[in-house]
C-alpha cells in the first residue's frame, strides 16, 4: 500500500516524477469511515393502528467521508516545484529529518487553501484491483490472480461508483457512455483522481523511544474546497 499527500501545486507541475509536490507517508494503519445522515421520523399512531410502529426515512444523499491514518515519519526526500516549474533544490530533491517533515506538514495544515504551495488538498492511497470500471477483469487478470501479483493494477482509493452502476444517474461524471478515469490503471507519475478535501487534524509525537523517527496520526475529510484566491 502506497500513501501520498499531494499539494495543489501538483496541478501545475505534472508529468515529472512520482514525488514532485507529493509527500509520501509510511502508513501502518489506514481507516475509512462513511457516516451517512438520514433523517428518520416516526409515523404518529402507526403502532396503534397497525400494531407495529413505522418510521419514515429521508435519504438525501448526505455522507461525511473521513480517512484516518497512523504511521511513522522517517528521513525522507521531497521534491518541490513552484508555478514557474523551477525546483527548489535540483533534480535530487532535499532530504528532511523526520522532525522537519512533521513541522512541514503541520505548517501546511495551518496554511491556507489559497496558497497552492502549502495546500495539501489530495490524498492518494493505492490498493490492488482486479476489476475495471464496468465490472470486467482487467487485461491479464482473472479470479485466481493473487493479491500480491504484479499483474494487478494499483489504483487510488475513491468513493466513486463504477460506471456500470451509474446507468440511471445524472451528473455522476462516470457512466458507460462517458466514463471517468476513477478506476483506470495509470502510471504513478500521472495525475490521479484520489480523494480531494482537507486535513482536519494532524498530530506528531516526538519520543525518545522512537528516535530518530516520529509517529503521527492524520484525519482527512473528503470535500470540494472553495479555494479561489480573492486577494489575487
């Protein structure tokens, strides 16, 4: 499993390498949570009339989607380019200590979504996949292909429905007639849909027992962010 935090600036500096304007994370545990809000109202006198009470639920399509990550920060090399495409440190990147990396992520969480160079607005969690957007096995894959096989595609997590399930939907952005790239097998250097949103919380612990690594926990919420800079 590979996990990356991605900066908004990545949109302007694509096609270079896997790590440009991304921060790889050594995750030891990833938890996915979808909390659905459905008003559930009891129908008055239904129990008195029918001998069984009845509730009426209104599914309005409201779900809060959260990803929680625990892991370890180590000495890591990062690669940053700005909007001019000029690297801050050359082609070899710059190696940060675990403590510097913790401080960097904290500063980005504290920063503004108006600033592309500090806005961590996407989370990529790659997992193995046998089945494509239309519930067909991918090329070279069948039911017996083992989970650790290199033949399996590695695609990033999202909450999209496959195009096959979206026959009667509108504005889903992923139908059999107009499929999205949500379930495509693409190079790590390519741009991936992943999960867009914001980091709700990030905590890091400096511990002598863990030195020189730093343990961390992160909570990411999927959302469409209003990030147009009205000061620009």
